[in-house]
């Protein structure tokens, strides 16, 4: 039995709407994930060097993560350094990855609830190392290797950005900044556009993140705030190298792509064509010589 003319009209109208809507939505998606396209800082100073994750560390030895010893070892070996900064209760910038010190010091307290002097009472992984000041790390490195500085900022308070920038404005070495928090990247877009800035992302739902609603994680995972924060590079969990938004940013928009965190020589070699800059952990990369 033939369909009534009215039904055919409705079906035709529906498919015409789809033909218009799908390209429009895809164009909107491409706009949403677009990083900075003009006046990007030169990424070449960061290339052709591997970056030691939280310093060249060994949490079972005398150079635990984000410690002075770990940073000294990275500098001595000629590796770039990835490190994490956050604020104490008395607004001192310190180098520590977790918001609390339970994992690294065995004490269930948050960095932001302790003063710098109070933090010095605790040792990192039972070594003689304490959580260092960011300023002391900058003095140690002294421009000898490039730095990838991750800003650990809860919420929308960007005081960390302002205070870190005061230190970095007189630092003579090569550095870039990155964060999982879009507010940090936006602060640099608005206040220090000349600084090479990056957005950190992951497949948050697959990794089991539960602190925020799923839609928020999907927005961050798929880089849908790039249109607002305009990162220069994308730092992405290397396990998810095939994720579409990351690949478009690298292959179409030509934004440098940073891999975190490479855990073996084999993974480093397998991902060689997928990323431009590599942060490594848990192994010593083989020399290219």
C-alpha cells in the first residue's frame, strides 16, 4: 500500500532537516574544539627533549616525586621537567601533585589547609625530602632545562596563576603552563597571551572520575571549551591517543600534542607519530645516540 502524500511530506521534511542539522552541528563542534590558531608562541624550544614526570624520581629511593633530589637528577641527565604547583594556606607556591598529602606523606591533610612551615614537618615517602617551594625549584633549575608546569587549582580561584606569574616573569628559563582547569588556561589567555599554554585532558569517565557530573567530564574530555580558553597545545592521556578531538587538534589545527604519561620504551616508540612532546615515568628512555 502506498504511503499517504502527507506522510511522505513529513518524512521528506525530516530528512531535509537532518541534512541541514548534521553539517551545522559538526561545524559547531569544529569551532568548539578549535585551539589558538594565530600568534601561537614558538613550540620548538620544547621539542626534541623528553620530560621527566615530577622530576627523575624514584619513590622507593632517595629522589621521590616532585622533590629537590628528583629535579636535580633530571637536570643532571638533561631531561626537561614536568612538575605540579599549588598554594598553601599562607599563599606559598609549593610543588606537589595531589591536593592532599596522604599518598606522599601518609597524612590525611590538604596542602591548601597547611602553611608552608607546617608542610615541612612531613617527609615525602619516608625520605629526607620535604615538599619544596616553587621558587626554590626555579633557582635549582635556573633555565638549564625546559619546564612543563601544571597548575593544580580547585574551582575558579586563579590566585595561583597570579602568584606563579610573579615568580615566572623574572625567570630566564624556558617554560610552558598547563592545567586540567579551564579557568587557568583562560587566565593566561587574558593576562599572559605570550606564554605557551596548554589544556590537559583525559577520558575521565573511562578513568573513573566521579567528582563532577558526567556532562562536565564529557565537555572536558572532548575539548569543547577550546573556543573559549584557546590553548596552544593539548596534553592528553597517551592511552587515548585515538580520541577524535585530540586528533583533530593535532592533525587539522596543527596544535602541538603532549603525551602523558609514557610508561615504557615500547610505548614511547609506539606513540612516536601520535604526539610531539613526551612526558615519561617509571623507566629510563634509551639514548638516541
